[in-house]
């Protein structure tokens, strides 16, 4: 387990470690989108990553960083989202057990996805208390290693590899943008940029309905969201201690966007670029469109975080 | 204007001619999709082509094949679909006028797309008679060159370049599949395969609600669809004389699929591959899934014909 903020050697080691497991996702551009935005945008398409989201990078790095002893006992987490799937697949590929604590009322499609990767699903009540208690019980009983979805340096180092690949492909960028929920992806992105391209700005998009990062950064301390509510369901979580520290140091700006702005940006990407992205993934592009004038004529990298949507419940 | 069935030199010349205008679209694979299908599938993603469909290849080749004299007077067609957009953009890029005859009741979004490429839209009634009369009038008045959407050897040679790129990228394939409507893409595909990889089979998917190619091939003569009706709205047209001749010679099989099978295949591609494809583009994959046992263990190329869908009217 990594005990300090990852430096360049840690991020490079993470990239090497996971490289035979992950997809090196493509970078897409669109002249029509560039025309609309007035900027030259490079979309790093983690919707094409395994399990359909960047989360696989961090989960994979965390699993591969365990000792032989730890591996035998397996990994555990509580999540009904992309982290659950990412961890389940990373565990499967390494032939170790995975225990995923999920609320009883989680959609069957999400449970089935995790079961499909061979993980064990453990039901809990739909409260944070029950999730944490159930996870603690599993960790005790199985001796499994708890892989936190974002407040973990191995996770952060894994997520950092997405922007590393982006920069290596595009060369110098003026800005790199990512969404922020718990802050794993944004922390990793900010570290990479600081280490590999310090002149590049790091700007995050955050849903107005879950705007703890914006307010935490302003206040200089963590102010968790209360009753977050947004269509960007991957960004409901508040920052953790580790991600807050990194984001405070290395992120230049957080732009808040409404659900309507998120849906419009998502629709534009689907229609013009012909790729399926989830609402959370549209947040940084929505932020760019909202404050267009800041990015005029610039080279902007955007991490498209994932593409897992319920096609039966689209907002258009 | 090309007067004979294109040979290899014509297809190569078309490819060279259009290469600086088109996108060299990527070939996508998915281990999950392969697992479901029991075959190794290479999707040639023409949904990422300019105007969102392969149609731009043929339109571009047709425009670039005109004489200087013809160019000055411009091009015309009747279409409210991808051919209209493809021709409008090809004309714009070559600074020549384009006249697109469209039914008055065509969706505003389709008219606006064509207007956005700088073409002139000429309204007609929503009958074939009115479309043809209006087009004839435009051709006479402006002296514009009528670019047929499929029954034209320059169009066919342009469409043939999609499978040429696919084969050049993947190497030997057991089967190549494409959808069939008017037959421009299928003819081009069949010619390429016959010329570059004659041992590869050519199999088409056709909607059961517009199944003229299936019946025409069986009968040995063109039997147009009467009142075709399918969600695959790019495939409503019946074969023309030129496409029928090529398809009769070089296509091995046509598999018919229901709208339900088309929707299921389309959904699978959206969900698993995270790309937006239109119903017509899902038809060959639906055909493969329907007759899976024929393709077990084979290397199959599928042309994904386009990605233009109305997100407000999805079938899921």
C-alpha cells in the first residue's frame, strides 16, 4: 500500500503494472465540436475502457499492488457503480476473490454485471451505516483487503495513467479537464499534469447538485455535500482527505454546472461524436461550454470518464 | 462518369481521390461482443465518418469525378437522409453548388443539417412523383448534375473504399457483412472483396420489412418492395439495375432480420461498445446473431454504416 502522495516514479510504475490489463483508449477529436466550443478539444475516451469507465485503472493498480498474502484473502468494497465492476474484473483477472457490498435495492443490471465478473455480492440496507457495517463485517470475516473507491494512493496513481496517456499522445495542452466526485480521477489527473506538464492548467467540472469540491476548495477544508442530487450519478460522493489535499494543491479551478447543462453537453457528444458517454462524463465538457470564453483558441484535453448508462432511462 | 462496373484500378483511384477529404475510420473490436457472438468481429466504424455515415465516401468520389464544366453547374439529388448530407458536404468542400430536393414534411433537423453544409434545399410534396418531377426541374433549370444515391458506378466505387480500408487493416477475413437498401454499400463491398480477397464471403443483412434484395436475388430479377416499413429507415429503398447486377454476381447470401432483432443488436452495440449506431447499421450484426452457428470461430468484418439517430425517438 502506497503511503504518500504518488510521485512520478509511482505513476510510471502503476502504468507499467496495469498496461497489459487495461485498454489504451483512443483520443477522439471532432471539428464540429471544436467549432461549437471555439477550442481544440482532445477527448480521452475512457468510456471505451474495460468495464466502461476509468475506474478499472485504479482498481487494477490496487489489486496488483497487494502482497501475495493479501491477494489470497481477496478484496472488498462497497459500491453499486463503476468501482464495483472495476474491482470485480481486476480481481477476476488476478484469480482472487472479490466481495462487493451493495444495497438490496440496487438495480439488478448492476448486480448482474458484478456477478458476471465472478465477484460475490453481499446485500446491505440502503443506508451509509449499513453499507459500512456490512463491509466491516466482510473484511473481518474474510480477511479481505478493503479497496476504497477514491481515497487511496494506489487508486489515485492508477487513475493518473489516463491523463498520462493523453498527454503522451497529444503533446502540450493548455488545459486538462476532468469531472470531480470523490476526487480519485481529478487527483490523479492533477498529479500527472503537475509532474509531466506543469504549465497546463487543471480545471474540473462539478454538478451543482453535488458541489462539495467547489465549496471545500473555497473554504480550505472538506465540506461534504448534504443530500446530493444530480443526474451525474457517478459524482454524488464527497471528497476524501487524500483527494482533498491533492486537489487543493494542484487544481486551478472548479466550474459548477446544472443538470440541464450536463444533459445538453451529453447530447451534443452523442449526436456529433457518435459515442455513448454517461452523464458524469459530460460534466467537464458542460463546464467548458458554460465558460467558453476562458478556453477560446486553446488546446484542451478532456477525460471522458465512462459510458455506463441505462438506455431505458435516458434524459432526452 | 464511370460507365462500367468499377475494377480494382477504379476503386484504387477513388480511394486516392477522396483520401484527403474522408476520415480513415477506426476498426473496433470487443471481447464481450465476440463472446456473445462466438466469432471474432471487426467493426468498421463509418458512424465516425464525416456526416456520420459511409455515404460521404461515394458522394465525395462522385463530386471529384465531375469535369470542370460540370462542377461549375453543381450537383443535385433527392434525399432526406445521409446521402443528402454527404453530397452537400462534398459539394461544399469543393466550392460547388448543391441542390437537395426534400419532401416538405421532412424533419427540420434534417433540413437544417443540409442547409448547414451550405446546400440549397428545394421543397417537394411527399410523393415519389413529386420528388422526381422537382428534381428534373432543378436539373434542367440549373444544369446541375444528378448524383444518384446508389445506382451510379462512381458512388459504388466510393462506397467500396470502406471495405478496402477494413481488409487492409485486418488482413484476411472469412466473411464481410454489410446492410442492403439501394445496394450502393453492398455493391461496393462485394466488388472490393471479389478483387482483393476473393475467398472471403460477402453476406448482407436486410430488414424483413424491406426485403426486396432477398427476393430479387432469389427470383433473378429486380422485385421492388411495396410499402416497405422498418425501423432501419436508411434501407427502405429497393435495388437499382447497377447494384442488382453486382450483388447478383458477388454476394453469397442475404439474411433477413426483424425490427426486434435489429433493435436488440443495436442496443447490444450501444451498451457494450459505447458507440452510437443507427438502426440500419445494426442490421448485419443482427443477421450474424440470428444465424450465429454459421459464423462460429470465424473472422468477420462488419461495416457499421452510420450513426445518425434522433435521440428523442429511440426504440429502447
